[in-house]
């Protein structure tokens, strides 16, 4: 059975993402793992925390996980298995270590206004859920590629993308935004296009001043359910991640080395 990890902090954005993750797990037959990280250093960076305060915070964390898990089980009609885990340390490191242990198909978290997702270095796909988005069947997925992907090839195993497409039973398109900084005459995309079309027949090219503007233009005219991007914090600005109206899946280059594992 596939695993989905949802990193939660009990904010409204986080709880909404956990609900999305539960609905997704029910749709694809996955097990959901809720992980909450207590970062005491972030709460009290210079003052030692008394033991009774630590106990209160831990108990609140356990209670929050139990309450959320009960809500999600009721929401999905008891159709999914939900496990909970309380970790202590920095959020990014503990979620990363937990993910290495569970080897999830993907990690889910909420997008908060003005906050750059803090676990963008995960070697697993990270699905970022906008705060007001609820789950619906994923029918159309767009993979946004930049000039580097054209020159060097897709930075993740095709096996993963095919598996994701088949699991969701969704239609996948590829989008390339050519910006003013690119020398279009020097971009060799014929071989790249031929390789991609064997997997994803529809490839769209848009010219725009920035990648963000091109993606936004595409979203205005095409109904999609997920946007997939590579090179987190590189090709697309954090504004795409934080303000995109649909869930954004960020995939790191590191997934190249995960091909054998998957």
C-alpha cells in the first residue's frame, strides 16, 4: 500500500491540507501518515523550557493529532488507515527523516500566506495545497518545464510520472514558457519533444516575460487540477507556489537517484 505523509501544525491551512490528503488517500487507496513536529528551539530559542511546559506541549500535540485523525476517519467513512507521529526538532529535518523512513508516494502540506514552504528540500514529491482548495478528482495535470529541462531532459524518472498518471487516471500535459531571456533559436527541443510525446502527447509552448506570467496565463485559459514543477525556488518564484489556485507538486532533482527505489 502506498503512503502519503501530511505534515501538520494544526493551523487552518494545515488542517485543510490534511483533509485534502485524506480524501486523496481514499481516492487512490493509500495509507495516511500525519506527522507533527515540535520545534522547542523555535518557540523559546534562548530560554530553557521547564519540563512541565514540555509535557503540556507534547500532550497538546498528541491530542491535536488524535482529534485530527478522528475527524479525517469520519470524513472518509473509515475507508483509510491513518497513523500519527509526534517528532521533536526542526520541521524540515524531522519531516525529511520521517519521509526517508516511510518512503511516501508524496508529502502534503498547506500553503500559508507569505510563507515559503519550509520542507522544499525533500527528496520526495511535495504537494502544496492552497488554503481554500478542497479535493476533487484529479483529471488534468500540467507539468511546467523550463529551458533546462529541454536541454538536459526531465529531471525525474518517467516511471514515476507514468505511475502518478495511471494512479490518478488523469490526463497529463506539458507546458514550456519561453521567456525573453531565452535565445529561442538556440534551444534544441526536437529530441526533447519527441521523447516527451511518447509519454505525454500534448505539449504547449507559451511566450511570456516571466515563467510566472506564462503559467498564470495558461491557468486562466485551461482547467487544470494540479501543476507540477521542478527545481523548487529556481524556475518558478514562490508566488506561484503560494498563490496558485490549484495544488502545486514540487519535485526535486534528487528524485533521479530514487528511480531504483521506486
